[in-house]
C-alpha cells in the first residue's frame, strides 16, 4: 500500500470558477480535492467531508491504493483495530 505522503503522489485543490450564487462557493475559493491522475474528487465543505482516503479513484489509477498512515493503521489486516 502506498502512502499519500510519498513524493510520487499528487493531489490538487480545485477552486470555484463560478459566483457564490451558482455553487455556494466564492470565485477562487477551494471547492474540490482531486487526484492529479484520474477523475477522483471530493467536494470540500464546512462540515467534515471525505478526504484523501475516500477518493474513488479510477480502476487503473496509480494512486488508487494511496492511503494516510491513520487509515493504514486502522483498516489494514493485522492492525490493532482491524
């Protein structure tokens, strides 16, 4: 399993390109967390929102299994919480 902190992983923050009246975000305000290599993205909200671990990567994306240390410690086989 690859770490999201590995220098070869890339994620982008996409900013709103429309006025607040259209999407609720000011022009230039961070709107999405996106994978730099596929169509995976999650909407950034004021409420807790999904993060890097929840990105639904395309099936053949090289970052599909990139996870944070926290996720790896809590959800992989053999971890104390698994």
